[in-house]
C-alpha cells in the first residue's frame, strides 16, 4: 500500500512526457534570429525539440497537426516579470515582490513563493508566453534578492531554475535605497561584497546575526555565488554614466557575470557595452523619460544597441497590459525601421528579443527560448504572424505538453456574456 501511494505521489509530481507531435506545412520561426521558414515542420518528442525546418521527416506514429496557413514559434520568455509572486500589486497580502522591512536582502529567494495557480499566469499563457524570468523588487536595500526562471504550464511544478540571478538596483533608485545618492549605493555594493569575502575567509568569526548587521550570513552566501560567477548579477541602471560605472566593476571583481536591465541611454554607450560583452534586457520604444536618468531615451535605443553588436532582449518590466504585449513591442521595432531616422530590428532579431534573447542573457538559451534541436518544447501555434497584434495562439505546448486554452478571464466572459433576468446576482453569490 505504501509503495503504491509513493508511486502515485511520484506520478503526480513528475510531468508526464508528451507523445511525439509533428506540426507540418507551417511557417516556422526558430527564434534564434533567423528569418521565418515557409512550409516547414516542427517535431517534438518527450518534451524536447527533435527537428525544425524544411524537409523534416515525420516520425512513424506521431500526432500530425496540419499547420497550413499558420505559424509555429517558440513561446515568449518574459524578461524580469513579477508573474507568480504578485496576484494584485496593490494588495500587500498578495504581493511577494519586495520586502521593505526584512532583515535580509541578497538572501531573499523568490522561488519559494511562486504560485502556479496565479490568475495572471493562464492569461499570459494564452498570449503565447511560456517562460518568465521572475525578479524580486528592491525595497529595503539595493539588493533585491534572487530571481527565478519559471514556466507557465498548467501544473504545480513551475520553477525551472531557482536562485537564477541576483538583482541589484543602482542609478536613481539605488541612490534612494542607499541613503540618498549614487555614491552611497556604490559604497553599499562594495561593502556588501567585502563582507561576503570576509565571510568566506572566516565563517566562524563572521557576525551577521546581530540585529544591526547590514549583511546577514545568508546574504553573504548569496553574494559569494555572484562574486564567483555562479549566478549573474542583474543590474538596473538607465543613465549612460551609470552604465559605464557598472561596466567597470569586473576590474575589481573579475568573475562577475553582469546583465544590464533598463538601459534607456544604452545607445549612447553601445560600443562600450558591446566591447564588454554584457547582455542587455531593455524596455522597447521607451522615449518619454519619467526620470532625470532617462533623459536620453529614444525609440531607437534597442535598434542602435543591436546595430553596435550588443546582445539585447526586451524587458517586460512596466508592461501594465501584461507580458504578452512584448510581441507588440517587438513588432513595433520591426515597423519603425520604415520610419526615416529611426533604427529598429529585422523580423528575426525582433522575435529573438522576446524568445532566445532573454534566455541567452542568463546563459539558458541552450535550454529554452527557441525551436533549435534539444531545447525544451515550448511551442506555440499561431493563426498568423506572432508579431502582428491581430494574431492569436490556437495551441500551446510547454515541455511538450498541451496546455488548456482557457483562463479565468475567458470563463468570466462566457459566464456573464448573456446573463438572464435574475441570474446575475445569484451567480455573484456563488
């Protein structure tokens, strides 16, 4: 009996591998920067991509889906989202993004709070988003904590990689958190790194348990992973001078793996970013500066950085309409190439900026973000060009498993679309 219960528990905890699926006669978008392929085939088996392109043989016994007139693309990867940790941003009880009065900062690990049943997750999945880089919010310190990479599948196993990166707030925001200035923020950064190194040299003699300690033992352990290059340090900066200051950090900490986000003025120092080989996850089409640090914002920022050789992807941060709007921004970057004086992206690079690009920034493009062989089978079948706002997914697979094409929004729409007399109040009572 115990053995049977153990087997049942294992089955429930382990996603069931899907059968072999072949989508034929479709326009195939690999998501690696290449152009779309007409009349292509995508095959996936046991949760992984087996083949994608033209002249692909369909394995015997595969479930064949005729994609004639449709597009196949990898699922979108939302860069630095709050999916799974914020049900309602304005309701503190449902918001686990930031911890303003916690004694910990770098040690905070958002993966333990991911809620796969969050209503927004199904909504975004229906918009073609299959993965998200979930970042904490810097609230009580410049160090926000450790982010996670999750899938948006309809199952309880959402976390693909916990503690995937450390998020730090510099620039104007970091200055406020550190006491009122940028120099204070950099002093806090360097002091925290120094204390982490002290902890490495003498763990027994390190404090970190006192109430007034700025760096707890857990914080020091998390920062050592950053200093050793085991996890990337994601730095939010906007101003060109701040970007250059961050790019100089590896001179003192040579193993740092930097990722920049925000980067409104990145075009002004694009050659320096490219030379440093630091990936960027930036907002698209941000040209209305809300702060002094982004006075140089321009719609051509992403395109100019890409033209300079920067590895750049699009951030979903600030997309109040939802992460699925990333495709609209990517499509707009294609469209502005037709406007004199503007610099955008070609179609292949635009799709990559919301698929393999965010994955590559964290060194995970070998696992997610494209339809290249061996990647996880996060596959979306579209009724048209996925970068056109009029297109919609008709089927979604995550890890090769078909996903329900329903959400709470759709259920509420259907329930109250045609209410009968007297039914509406009763429905609300239930």
